C-alpha cells in the first residue's frame, strides 16, 4: 500500500464512520452478531456452541473469532463491536471512493462514496453490526488491490477474509485464479471455504452445517428462495438500496462506460457481473434472496453512478461525447436534488427507528439485571442472545413462550404496544410478540419497555 493510499484510508475510514453516526446516531448488535459473541465465548471457554437453539443464525468463522476476542470484555466488548461496525461503514465509503477515483476521477469517487453511505439499507445494516458491511468492504478492497496492481496474494487474502463472512467470495477467488492462470494461487483461493468447513466440523460436527442450517432457516422464516425469483427480486432490491437517482446514475454511467471506457474499467464491469452471478448461485442452492446479500452489486453500481455524473472529466477535451456525458451527469444531479427531501425523510425515519430499537435493548439490559430465578421465558426468540450475553444464562435456558408455556421461573413481557410493534425488525418473522404473562406469575420489575414477572 502506498503512503498516499494509506493516508487517505486513515482519514477516509474514520470520516465515513463519523458521517454514518451523524446520520443515524445509534448503534447496537443485531441478533446474529449477539450470537457470534456468545459462540466466541463458548469456544474461548472450551464449550461447544449450541447451534440447535430455535432459529439460531448461521455461524461465520471470522465473526466467531472476533467473538472470542471481545467476549471477555463484557459490555465493553459489545461497544467495541459497534465501533467496528461504524468503522466498517467508513471502510465501505472509503474503498468505494478509491475505486471511483481510480477509474473515473476524484469527483466521481466522492459521488459514489456519498451515495453508498447515505442509502438507508446500508446504514440500517451497518449500525446494527451486520456482517455484510465488512464483507462488502473487504471484497471491494480486493478489487482495489487488483486495480492498483498489488500482489495477487493480497487480493486473495482480502477475498479470503471476506469469504469468512459470506460465501460469495469463494467463487470470486477461484475465478480470479483462473483469470491469472497461476495454479500456485489455488491454495490461497481455497483457504476460506476450507476454514469455514473445518469451523463447522469442529463446532457443529457437520462441515456443511452453515449451508443446511441456512436452508432450514429460510424455510422456517418463509424466505424467498430459488433462481426463478431472481429476475423479479434482484432489480427491486437494488432499487430499494440505491433509489431513483442512484439507479439513474448507475444506468447512465454503465452505458457510457461500456461505450467509451470498456477496457479501462473492464475489471469493475467483470466484478459486477460475477457478483450477480454468485448471488444467483446461492439462490439456486436454496439460500434466501435478501436485500443485504445484494450490497456488493449495489456498491459497484454506486461506482458506476459516480461515473455517470463525473466520468466525462476523464475523457479528452476534444472527445465528441464529453459535453453530452456532462449533460447526462447534470440530469442525474438534478434528479438527486429533486429526490433529496424524500431521502432525508427516509434517513430521519431510520434514525427514529434505530433509536427506538436501541432504547428497547437498553431497557431489556436493565431489567435483565433483576432476573431472580430460572428458567427465563421471553415472548419470542429475538431477546434470547442479548439476555444470554448480559446474564450468563445459556441460550437454551431462555425459552420462547410461543414454543413452550412456562410454569415457573422468570418471564419478560413487552410493556407496551411500542415494543411489540418495533422489537421484531423482520416483517417475515412468522412469530410475533403475542405471548402473554403466564398464569401464576407476579410482576417484580418494570421499565418503559419491559415487565419482569416471576414464579420462583
């Protein structure tokens, strides 16, 4: 890494993190990440993680390793993970800028970075510490390393790290080796899937646990799967991420780049097609078609949107299409201004929703300190990993009242419709917060969000 690139990273990554925090102002661990901390703690203490708890998420090797490092720090470890989540957003913004600037100039890079860091799904997944954001940042980092002529092993290391968070980079790495025509690089490309399967074999007793478990969860949660749904779902999900100005800019930029800069930006074009292809392969394998799985193609499209606005600046001054391209760029900027108020409203709604979620989790943390007897029952599976983190009670000992009616112990119930309406973020979750305090339980504590009842 050159000094200039390193300096820009040192400035750009924190700057992007600050921007994300300024826009949302809240951050916390989502369900999957909380389980990764728990499982990391299990491994650290020589215990086998319990992947058989109801609706356990898919384990990710890199997340398990981070959980091992942060679990001993308690609440501070959770705070550090949230900080890492914001820095991952910053890294995503920085590497998006670098890629845009590399091919289409700094102005295009700025547009691409601002576009991706102001998209509501990107911010939403980022501030909740989903693994998809660092995965996309690492995958784009690999593209940047190749674009700047770095050692192929660095490219494969970055893809390998990304491949310990999501499986799509496995195919990218193998295709990269084939493109380089250097079979000596093959072990580097195969490292991530091998590590993942070893991780699953050691912790779950099945090298394909992550695949089969994700397929089962997709069925339980009634997710959309299968290649047949890709043509309709993918454009809609990309539209939800980039919105109208982003799609317009990406379409204009993509067409103009293909027309006038095909060789120059061939790597980026190829990366976009391969990313969509990898998504299709996973959909065929029965994995769910989720919007966050399309964040890598969306980030690549954001770079094309930057090209659509300012790519004309890299053309020669006497190029016949320079002014026409600039006119297209002006139209995209005008569209961005027209749609700016609606985007501001979306971000404000996200900010409000994330603050609500953060407050509900803080209240859950507070009332968990008052648990006096076990087992612990909760309205559905969503609070389980957080309560387990804060109390040290095993997730298997925290049961969903929708699956099993408790007769003794402690029960945590929503204190208001606000919690019932907002705590379960997934609209496709088939199990809502509808359970009630069991008969014979008496209230022992209460706060704004939760009621604790017990029958000890």
